[in-house]
């Protein structure tokens, strides 16, 4: 059984939930502490020990009777709750110092919005499913999309059918099966154009089955496929297409929105532009 002396460790997905991210942006530590209680099973006393406060002070923060404004206290809370860098950035703090780097500031390249890199989509599947289960907005940019949304055992399919009023908005961009880009892509992966085209049409047909379960929009695009995107609320999972290389085989980058990050904004802008110029089929 955990004690007050054991560091508080929350699952990574807790820090990615929309309500947690909103609380961090607003520097609402009361809401953050409530998430720690809810998902970490931590008592007020245990939180107090982790963040070097009194239990009475933690109680006041949780119940909205006291606000935290000092930067050093935010730093202490971030350290005591073992916040990942993505959460620290939303709170307006620098990246944590990782002891493996000799005490130097640990930053993921020049873009702290890239919070994790997976070798393949399969390596990211558990993380993706966890976020998809509660996402209110799901966007997909793919070639045919069968492995993502087109089949009953697809990666995202189980999360799209929910009780009435809880279903997400789903937007899907698929390659136009009549386009020249499809012929090029089929040649790149050693598949016939007829087979690739048939897979896209099958995905569209299977997606129509979801039209009564969620707010669904399906579009066709005509440009040569380059990026494969899964958006779950404000979290993106991005991989790439290349010659002889399917999107699910690519390294997958997990990208979180940060105040000055260009990648998240850029991919969102690209997706919106493709929706505007695409042809809606469902």
C-alpha cells in the first residue's frame, strides 16, 4: 500500500486528459490536486508531503479557498507530482532536469511539443486507445484507413461507439480512389491500383455504418500522401508515408499543444486546409 513517503506517480494519460490540461493552463492547482486524488488515489496528506505543503494548505487549495501564484511553488508542485515535461510546459515551466543527462535541462530536441517517439504505430497503440476512449474530437488523415477506423477491430473503432450523448465528432480524410495520387501510391507500396482503391471504398462503406453513432464527416483528398495523423482532442500522433513504407510502420511522434510550438499548429492547419479542399463522401 502506498504511503506519504512514496513519490506520486500518475499514468501518463492523466496528464493528457482535456480537463487536466485545462487546469494546468489556468494554473488551477485545486483542480490538479483533485485529479491526483481521483486517478492516483492520493490523500491530501500524501499530496502535502509530495509538494512540501501542510495538509491544511492542500485542503484550502482543493476547496478553492487559496490560490497559488508563486513560481517556486508551481515548480515544487511539478516536481512533487512528477509532472512530465508536456504538463510542465502548460503550467509555464521549463522542462524538468533529468539526472540521466548529468543535471542538464532535458528537452526533446528544439520542440518540447514532441513529448514521445514510438518506433511504430503498434508501440503507440495502448496510448492511442487510452486517449481515444474519452476524446470528444477525433480526426484521421490516412490513405485507406482500414487499420484505423474502417474495420471492427481497427485501432480507433471501439472508442467511436458510446452511449447517447457521449460519442465524439469524427472527421476522416482518405485518398481519392480515382486520383492520380492513388496510382503513384499503389506503385510505391507494390500494390495494384484496383486493390488500393477497393480498400478505400470499403473503408468508406464501413464508416457509413457509424453515421448513426457519432457526428461523422468523411472526405477524399487528391494530393500525394505524406503524413498520417491521428488527432485525439489536442493530442496528435503523427507518422509518415514513403516509398515501400506504410504509415503504421513509420516512427510515430506524439505531439502536444504548447504555447509556442509550430508543429502542432502546422499539422492542425494542414488538416483544416485538406478538409476545406476535399470532397465530402459521408
